[in-house]
């Protein structure tokens, strides 16, 4: 397995969480310049060349959610995709909210004073979405009652908030506990001690 992406966490980080959790051995192809990626982009055997991508032998999968789904299928961990139709539907609704919550992050890092803008966006735009996710979680251990892709995608956002504006997480004790629960999972805890986990969230943060 080869994971191709920029030398940041970005939208590839939940994929790395899944690779670690499912104990896949993989290499990383790290791109440092647009020119380097443009050269490889033409060579990828896929009609949808993009970053991140996952290469598994002759197969190339792009789009982050498709990669996550593929890895769960490959590991035969279909429970991570929801144990029944109702749970799967709920999972993808929750992940839609997580994606909405992550959008102001992308907006914030484009600003010149990106750190302050990101802090502002977390407080004003992301917090309402965190409230929805907190309500969904309630007193359960995981977002739909058991560990799924939704939790691993949320973890990336919670880790970013913990770094940039940790006080916001204090308003959502159950989400804070969820973050602690996830980073404490054996294989994720091991991953977080590696060099792969020691990189910026985005180019500027």
C-alpha cells in the first residue's frame, strides 16, 4: 500500500488513523511541490487523479472517503461502515456535519492572519456544529454507539481544535472524552508516537 499526499496531516490524516487502527503496513509518497505532483498525476492509473490517493498493487483509489471505505472493506471491518442500513445512513449524516464543521478551517488558513482567523472560525462557525455532534454523542462512547469512520473523521477536527483553541473543547465534555478515548486506542496511541503523526495539520498550521 502506498498513500500519496502532501507532507501535512490534512484530509489524509483520518486515512492514516484507519491504516493504523487496522494495522496495515504502508509507505507514503510525500509531495513537496505542485510540479512534483503534476508529474506523477499524469502517471496514475485512475480516471480521477487527485490527492490523497491510495495505491494497492495495480489499483489506485482517490477521494478520501472512498479510500476510507476501501480500507474497511479490505480489512473486512464492515462494522466501521455501520452494522446495519439505519446506522450507515446515520454515519454518513454525521460525517456530513463533520465535513461542514471542517469547512471554516479551510477558510481560516487562507487568511493572512490565519491563526487568529482560525481561532475566530472555531468559536463562531465550528462550535455550533460541535454542539450538534455533542448532542448526537450524548452519553454514548461513540457517535453512533460504536466505533465507526465518523469518530475517526471527527478525531482529526478535535485534534486541530485541541492545538489551536483548546478552550472550545471544554464546552463539550463528552467530545473531549471522545477525543481522549480515541487517541487512547492501542494502535492509534502507537501511531501518535511516530514521525508520521508529527507534522503540521495544514501548510500554515
